[in-house]
C-alpha cells in the first residue's frame, strides 16, 4: 500500500501531463487534487495532507500549506481527522498521533483499553504489515454533544496492511486521550498469518471474552435525538456466526462508561450489510452493499430508528443496483459511491440534490476504475472531499465534488 500512496502523493500519472482532472455534469462540479500531496482530510477551511517525509496543514481550503512538519512515515498514513479546535489526529498502521499546536509538533497517543490499562498493539508476524488499527471508511467521525466534541470511530481492516483486532475507539478531549469503546471477539478467519488481509490458522486477535465477531467496522454515527451511537460491521457468515451487525451504544460521560447492544445480526445479502449511516431530522438513513448469494437487498433506506428491525417500515429511496457502502448527507444533498469491482461504471457516484426526490448515477470515467470512500463534509468553499480507491480500498486519488442547486 505504501507504494501506491507514495505515487499518489508525488503526482499520479492520470491527468498529470495536463494538470489535475476537472469537469462537471448536470449534478455537480468535480476536480482532482493537485499533484504533489495527498489531501487526507478537511474541516471548514482547514485541510491536512502528506507527501514523502512530510505532513502539511492548510488554513485556506488547501490553496496554500502554511505549516509543514517532518514525519518519516508520512506515506504510511491510513487515517486523519481535524477537530473543531484545530487539533489533528492521524495514524499509521498501529500508531496514533495528535498535534495540538497547529502542526508545530506532534506526539504519539497511547490508547487505553476497556479496563483502563494501556492498549498495546499485537506484535505482527510481518513487521511490514502491522494492521490498520485506526483506518476508517466515513469522513465524519466527531460530533458536538452537550457543548463538547466527541470523536468515535471503528477500524475498517483485515483487507490490506495485515490482520488486526476490530475495535471502536473514542476521545472526549480532542484526540489527546483515546480509549476503546468496544472490542469485537476473535475471528478465526482473520488471524495474523503475515498476509495483507490475514487468514485462518494464525494468531488470534481481539477480545477472547466477546462472542460477537466481525471482519471490520463499516461505519459509526451519532443520533442526537436518542443521544446514541450506531455502528455497522461486515462482512459475511463463515461458520462462526454472522459478521454483519448493527450495534447501538450509549455513553455516560460522568462514569466514562459505555453500554452497547447488538440489535441486528444478519447475512451478507441483507440490507443490514451496509454503511453510510446518517441521521437527518430524527430519521435514520443508510446504504446497503448487500452481496453474496442472490437475491440482493440493496438501496438507500430510511426509517425511524425505532423501526430499524422492522423491514416493513423501511422506505427504499433508491436502488443503485450495485454494492455501495459509503454515503454522506449535507444541506439536502445525498451523495454516495459505487463499489468499483461490482459496477459496470468506472467511477460511479449516486447523487440526489433534493433529499431523495430525484436521483442520478454519473460516471467520472476519467479517473479509471475507482471506489469513492471517506466522504468529508463540505469545506469552506462548499466542496466535499472523497477518497478514490482502486479495487475498493487501496488509496489512489482524491476528488473534490461541489453539488449544483436542485432543479426547481
């Protein structure tokens, strides 16, 4: 993976000769990030990026990079997030870091386990594949709760980078302290064998006391109406129980304790194998990447959170006909992306500019065969930021998308 990210950061071949790709369609404008840096996240006017041996911070929507810092493992970064107070949290494999001074410096963050002790990452069979402990698919991973920003996310892992335990993490102090909110059990199909995605008959990873197993976390989102977090996981059912779950968690700030319930577990061709959870006006929205044996139960769904287990009370707003698991909703725009290996399109997007009344599926063919992931909320100039992955997970490019006004 490192080589692919390095190539992207240094300037990818596609579109390089004539500058970054730009264009528009009936529904949005789009532009590729400039060559030279990989813009990994954004928040308001701030953006965080990296290139070989350096990390960068912009305060003007990525036009200039006023702050830079030497960081030897920059091209191994798998996750980053900018907090509202300006702190930057970023990770490489099994290591997590925070900068609290506008990228003048950074320090490593030691994660705390469920019992309050230091959470020590496992010693990998292959030192080059420590596992994606902190990589995640959503771009939104923090929310304002009672005047305090809370960061909660789960790791999308066991596909590249080595086998790893599956966890949900949280921070209540802008990334200075990070703890485990939930730890999944030991999955016999994703043990540490020294291979990029793990496999059978290797070192077991995860909580030995938890019978709920998963391959990885697809999404974590917060519903302010319930003061509760929802999480979904994947991917299959392999003889040791389902890996596709919906969890609901509540956090007690006074005791610093979590209470989690597994509310649904299902097979891979169900609508409950999904991601892209969003809460808008008290309603729960999600998108399914149902696969496995036919028939597939796919679409962009909405319901009241209390009706999640009752399919008869779900509304399928749109069925794209292919797997799709990443979605964001902001300012009445719903935007999601096709999973590249499962679609006839090259870089397929799903968009509604009127909160689900009308839909389109434009194809950004210029980018090649890509999957859109990590949808970040609009920056100060109104552009969503989206990772473009080859296959469905290998980092390649970044595209910025600016929705056009809804017709009528």
